């Protein structure tokens, strides 16, 4: 693309706060961009920043023709919880607290501002609607779900008519993975915090995708012999011997799963790199679409 | 509302073609509007009408301040099938057939034109996206799914943590019902044409919502004792003794289901009237929103 039309894809990342896992993810995404020849820029904001500052930065990226993908690293910092705490304990300060609420970051408002054509994370509700509806095509499939599907397809796992269980129903992972598996004609069940006997439901599945964020939740008793297991869970656990003082742990007891499943993705090194690869892929697709380059 | 602010809600219906079931549905909707004091107008088009004519009519309704709800009665006539047939058998006429394709009605394009604020059917992808995402609220919940949920809630059926099976995954019924049950914290599985052994999966469900359109698909062997069964299936079957020459038949063997389920909705008379009631409800909500009337 660079040789043919003299353009490179560009990715803009908005990072708010200092969550360790978010810092790691953003660091890895930028590094991958560099390796692939994608121009990248990170706009960093402190936890306590004003929503307006983020919105202004986002608007600039929306208008910048050298930016083809924009991602807001989630989750955004939650000041709301503290607000509730203040409200309950310091009733007299309620008026003050209301002004806090105005300052709080509205994830929905921020994500809705991302231009549809640059929403490489695919989190806009119109993208999600098109992903869920038959006969419609989203502009972008969210990166982690797309990466999970790519793992299944490239490994030759049959999906049509298979029983799939997705554990977790977040907007970012659980929901879009379920929608995507359904698009590929699996029979999908979403297991979540309210599900009774999740173990019994999960152990009937041919394909298990888990995004619960609960370390070592999935033991061998949860799995059907021969099942394919994709572990999206990543929980940072303190580890002084690790490079950054912690390591990432998945939802699956890897060793136990290995003994019964036909395939298991490791954490780290399984879904994570795929998420990043799909982000690059979506950014490239976006640039190609803009320049009508095929 | 009429007494307080001198306004009544208005519903516009677009009806294309002569499908018997569509005619019945539209007739019933208009009658219900009259009974409830909602102004209604129907724009009728022949099977072979030009897409432009529908789009023009839609645009007028979008701009008309006395119209608060617009619905396009689905399914739209399918000329596509015949086109494929012509293409295959009369290869020499392919050029002619291409011009047919241009005339064909693009459901996506037509539905996308309906103003979000008047989309009382809730079929716009942004509505569907907001229905599927946690923490988001759609402007309108599609009428049939909303009616099914209302039946469950008003009958005191517990949904949280219950196993629900939805049979069928259409954009109009199966998908939004599944999303809605999920929003109410059921553990949802969607059964569809590719599902292996749907009977075994269905007979584990506490709540079964079926929208397959296959008469008498659900026998007693498909049901868990005590299950709650909602039958959305409506298949017109020839019956010379009936008023219009046919009668509607559901997916469920009603008598068989009665003997094992704790509750079953009949066809006709179950979900159908609820769908219409929810359409009136959505239209009223839309008018109240416009006039800021509470």
C-alpha cells in the first residue's frame, strides 16, 4: 500500500488512567503497529481528566485523514463508585457530589462519538446491531471476538451445528463472541453470573469460549472430552519475579484442560496476540476502504 | 393526552403485496388503533412496486409531525428467488434479469430510512445494538419480543437464572427475544435450523419461546415438566370453514403441551394480541416523548 499509493494506515489510541493491564495492552498494540508499518499515536489522560478533553481529542482524530482507526482503551476509570460512596456517607455533601457526577466519564457518550468509519474496535451500537442481525454486515467485527473466530477457523474447528458455550456477557467480549459464533451457525448458550450450574451447561459444549476474568474457574470437570477451549480471561496477579511485577492468568486451569480438551489456548500468548493482529487488520481494512485500495 | 394537550398518537403502516397473513396483521393493527384512539394511516403498494415509491412514502411519514410511529410490514415480497430461477434457466436473458435486480426491494435500505424516533418496530440496527448491549437502552423494544416478556412478567414467571430456549433466530422475533431474555438474566440458548438434537436442548428449558413457523413442531417430548411455553409461530393453514379461508396454527401441539407445561400460550389469541398491544404502547411512548408528555 505504501509503495502503490504512498499511504500508510494510522491508528489513534485514547488511554485514560493507569490501569496496569490497560497500559500493557496499549504498549503491545503500539509495538505491533510499529512492526507492521502502521502509524500510531497515543493520547494519554489522567484518571481525573474532564470528559471534554477526551471528546476534543476524539473529534480531532475523527477529522484527521491520516487516522483510519480510533480505539478508546476500556474500561474507563470508574469514579462513579466513589461518588455513590460519598453520597451514602456524606449526605450533606450531596449537592457537591452531583457536580462530581457531571464530571464523570460517560463511556456511552465517548464511544458514540467515535466515527463509525474509524471504529476499529467495533463497539458502536450500530456495529453491534449489524453483527447481531442476519443479512447485515458490520463495518468492523470487534477485535477479540474476531481473533477467537480466526483461531477456530485456522485450526480447522468445525463450528456449524456445534454446541458453543460463551462464559461472560460483556459488551466487549462475551456478547460479540456469542453473536459471531451464532453467525457461523453454532448453537450458542451464554453463561453468566446468574446462571445456575454453569459447570453442567459448559461440559456439554463442543466449543467453550471463556471471558469471565475469574482465575482458574474452568477445571477439567467443566469440559467435555475433546472440547475446544478458548481462554479470553486475563487477570493480573502479583508476581515479583515478573518483568512488570505481575503476570496475566486466564480463566482456565491450563494443565487440567490439556488432559481432556482437544485444543486449549494459553494465557498469555493465546487470544491476546490475536486481538492485536485483528486490530491491525481492522485498521488496514479501514485505510483500504478510505483509499479504495484493494 | 388528547384532553390535556389536544394531541393523539399517530401510526403509519406501509404494506407491500398481498400476503394473507400480512393483510390480517395490518387489519388487526388498524382496528386496535381505532379502539385505542390512535390515528392510523396505511400506505399500500403492489408486489411489483418500485422501491422509490416506498422510500418517498416513508420520507413523508418521517417528516409528518402527526405520525409518531412508522412500521413496514415484513416480510417484503421476494422477487429475488424468481430472479435466481430466471438467471439459471435463461442464461441469455441475464442482462435483462439484472435490471430486475435493480427493481427488487432492499429491506435493509428501506428499514434504515425509518426515522429512529419513529421506529416503533425497533428493527433499526442501532436499536438492536442497544438492545443487545449491557448498560444501553433501545428507544423501542420490538413489539413481539416485548409482548412475550410482558406475558412472562404479568404471569409472575421468574426469569433470572432460568434456562430459556428460543427456537428460531429471525431478526424480527428470535434474535430480539433472546437478547431481551438475556437482559432479564436468563441463561439463553438459541436453537435454529443447524442445531443438532433441538429436542434434547429444548427439554431442559424452564422457558421455551418458539418462533420457528413449523406447525406442531413442539411435542410433549420437547418439554420439561412445568416449563412455560410461549408460542410465537403462526402458520396460515387452508381451512374453508374459517372466515378468511384459512386459520393460523402455532409451533406447539397445544393439547400435548398443556399436559406437561405449567403454562402455554394459545395460537391464535396468545402472542398476537400482545404484539399489537405493544405496538400501540410503543406508538404512545413515541408521541409522549415528542410532546414531553408524562
